[in-house]
């Protein structure tokens, strides 16, 4: 940029030979005194060194010479003023370039430096060149950095020192030397040209905004330095950072043209601070719905409180995406689990509240609650210190009215618990390297459709994805790779968990989950568990296995389809019910288990793949379908694939309804569960009552309640006489009520096929 060339500016003042009436002895503004006809300034037409020149007699301590014309100034333009002088007689003065600065309203601009470097003349007759540079930017080589306020100047020089001396001044020259300061004349707009200081103290916000406004499609350049931005700054142009910026927590930098994490890392010079500021901009921008991490790995020495980074929002419901990057937990101290023991009161009448909580100020929101009568994966949803109450994510099934609890607060790489509500947020292609130091992601207490897609979470110290409320409502976890750091530990000694949920409509699809103690604890209904592979085995012979997928809502209204379920079982409980005894509504069921592969190896024969565990009496099976699955045991057989865990209570088998166990494949399973079951029975001796046992087939130790079909497979003979009568059936017979008795009119023998079931189908 050179205004003389590109816009025809005339910068150099007229020669002294054209008259002294435009040369002021004061500040150069209209009406100021001139040297025309003065006693201390005359034009000399023929100097041996200068030709025509101005001779000045110094009559004041600071004697001014100012051109009364307005020399224009624009941001980004740099002017060099040159004057050649020589002393003739008398005291030798000091000479400097000087100017008066005016703004667009013709007012003097104050608080700027209006003089250049001092040069003291030392010899009579020696020609000395005096020069200085004026420009908007405070950069090396600029003598008078004026920022963007001045729009013109009255330029000249000053004589200082003793009076009485005489000097001559050659014609003053002004040239545009902007090119000496700009690296790329076409592409870059430098923030220093607009007044940025870069000292880490001065607020450079206005300079950044001004540079952006003047860029006109060019890149804005931030040269070396530390630039403090004390206000929000939005850059609509592309920005190249050589220096770095610093900002208060509550101020935002929006890089609209290059909105990605690498650009923010260049801007802030620190990966963690850059991520926080980029995320802050993401939730405060209407221009971008996603933040691309650019494949960068961000190393953390502690958790990121995501809401604290955003600062100005605790409720957000617009779609936002964080994608394509990695977080790497390093260090130890900031990841340590906080553990607090405290007594509290509990009543099922107010099932999500702990009251009279001792030591409550030390209990953190998001803490895991442990104690007698407390179900798995119950967290502190909120803490009210003044009221001494804690809000829980779920009720307790059997806690005493007063007892001591343990509260464990794990540390998460991304902790969203500071939000009151966050909806429609997605993590896409983001990896979490927990390194057995950190946990993965804590979800917000409330919100809808939080989503993980194609993410990896590796080696959490405790949890991968934790819900402390209903921020998991509609949670989607798709195509993710989730692996523990406990593969070398026996299953029963592991402590890690992939995820838990309290809300409804959770979708877990096409994920690979490796060697945790448990895959998921699901507290809501309407879940879709499709296409996953979760395996939880170890190398022990006759090893123990635990529930890998746990439903805590007795009637979960869920589907488990097309999964590979390896060395763990599906567990159906009601441990989140404050009064777990059945009173009304639905009981265990509302679940379809279809087309899955179940595999187990090196376990004792008491292992089962599907376990029902009531925490209170009176419950029954209702609406359970197990069809089209493959069950296989390796390195030894198991007794059956289904089991009732009656540690707390049994089932009411007399109410079983709509239960189907059909079309499954069994390998190395001694008893093949079926209902309805088609049983072939042969009576070899004459008897009036034939006893047919359904015990090996009825699921969960259930009763044989219905015989819905009967076919004779041979002649029915009494002695040598054919029997033509039809028997009547009596179900729920035998000690365990798992037999059907066929009663004939007379003792007889033969072979029949009966179809029986454990329920009364609707």
C-alpha cells in the first residue's frame, strides 16, 4: 500500500520558495502565526548546500515550524518525515521532527507523542538529516505511534535549547513507507496498524475490531506479542496469529472465518485455554454449529468444567457438535477421586431427597452414593448446603431412615454437570484417553438427545459416561469403541463401568465395549440396544460373571436385538423403587431379546445369561420375549440360560403373562428353556394319570400353567384294547407346580405330544 502511487496523494509540503505564508511558527492550525514577513524567519534563495531554504533565528526555548496544510493519516499507513538542517552561528540547537495531530472533527488529539527523536547539532556548517516516522501502529521503527484516532497532521520540526542561534532548513519531505512495515501488501492487515500494543496489559480489543472492519476480505495479522483483549471480539476475517491473546473468563473471541481449535490454539498459545475459549464461542455463536478440533490432541492435567468455560450460559438447547480430536489425561493430583463419608436421613415418602446431611459442604454435585439399601449408579444431582439436603438421581430401595453414606466424586475429562440443562449436543469422532487417571464424560443434569458418535473412550479410572439426572434423556451412543484398563483383573474385582442412564429412550447401537465390570446400568424405559458387542470375561477357570447390562426399571419397555453378549448376563431388577414390593401397574418384562449371540466360557454350570432379581415381593413376569437367539457355552456346559436371583424376593408365578421363549439355539446348555414348549411324552405302563414334567423348559423356575394343545402320536392302549376317550389336563401340579397331569377314563399307555406354557397369554 502506497497512497502516493495508488491514490495520488500529495504528501510533501510545498517548497519554501513558494512562500512562507503556509509555514506556521505555532501549531500549524488555521489562524496561527506564520513566518511570512517575520523577523526570525526568511527565505534564502541560494544556499551552497540546499539551494533555496529557510533561515531561522532561534528566539524561544522551543521554536516551532509547522506546515499549515493537512497531511492525511489513515490506519495502516506510515509516513517518514525528513528535513536537512545546518547550524550557521550562535548557540547550537537541538532539532526534532514534530507535528500537531487532529481528528475528524478538527480537534487536537491528546495523549499521544507528537515529537520525534532529538538530534543536537555539534558543528557549524555540517548538513544533518533529521527524520521520524508517524503511523497508527506501535511497531519497531515508528517514532510517533498515534493509533487510529488522528486523521491528519500539521507536520514540521522543533528547535530546542538556548536562543540566539541561526540555522538553515532545506525543504521538508514526506514519503509513504508503509511497505517497509507490511509483510504482504495485498493479503495482510496488521492489528498494530490500528493501535494494538501487544504488551499483555493494554486493552487491544478496539484495535482488533478496527483491523477486522478495515480488512475488506484480507487476512488480519497478529504479530509477535501478547495482546490483552478486555472485551468481546468478533473477527469476521481470517486471522493469522504470530502473537497470542489473553482474555478474561467472561469475554469471548469469535473467529468466524477460521473457527476451529487449531486457530484458537494459535491465538491463545495454550491447548486447554484454547479449547475453553473455542467452546465458549461455539455456544455463543449463531454462525457455527460445530467446533472442529482439527485432529488435535489436547493434553489435560485436570478436568474441564465445560459450563464454567462457557460462563454466561447454564441452559442451552440449540444443536452443537464437537468433532475430530482427542483429549489426553496427564498428571495425577487434579484427577484424584474425592471421597466423603456423611450421615443423612432418608424416607421413601420423599424418595429423591437425603436430608439432615452432615458435612454437606464437602459433598460435591455429581458424587456417586454408596450405602446399605442403595442401588447401583445413584448420584448426587444437586446439593443445597443451607437446607442440608441432597437431591438424588434415583431413589433408594431399602436404606435405613438414618445411616452413613459414602460419596465418591470421580473426575471427568469433560464435565457438563455445571449446566442446568443442555440439549442436542453431539460428540463426533472425539477420543478420550483416560489413562487410568480420569473418567470420560459427565452428562448435564437435564437435557435431551446428547449424542456420542464414532468416539473412543479408553482406560477410565472409574466411569466412561455418567448421568447424574435426566440429561441422558434420548441419549445416543453409536459406533463407539469403549475399553477399560482392567482387562488383567478378574471380573469380580473390577470397578469400572461404561455408562449409566436415568432417562428414557436411550439408544446404544453398534458399539464395542471391552472388559469392564459392567457395560450399562439403565434406569429408564424405551431403550434400543442394537448391534453392540460387549464382552466382560477374564482368564480364570470357573470364573465369576456379573450383569453386564442391568435394567433397574422392572418393566423397561426395551429391545435388545442383534448384539454379541460375551461373558456376562442381562440382569432385570427394580432396585430404583423406593418401595420395591409390587403394588400395581406393570411388573418384570416389557422386554424383547431377539436375534442375539450369547457366549460364555470357563464358568461354572450355575451361570445364566438372563437373570431376574426382584428387590421386593409380589412381582411377576409380564411381556417378556426371548426369541431367535444363539446361546453357547465354551469349555464346559451350563445348566440353563435363565435364572431367578431370589436374594431379596421370589416371583409370583401364578400371575405370569405373555412370556415367550422360542426359536432359540442352545449349545452346551443342559436344559433348553421354552415357552410354549412342545413336549413328547411316552407312557410305557398302563396308568390313569400321566405325569408330564415341564421343569427343564419353564423359564426362571416358573409354573406350567397352561396346556394349549394335545396330539396322540400312537395308539392309546389299555391292555390290548384301544382307548378312544380324550384325557383332561390338570396343570400346575407337582411340588414346584411345573407338571401337567393327563387324566384318562381308564389306565392306559401310549405316546402323546403336548404344547404347554408357563403363562396365561393375553
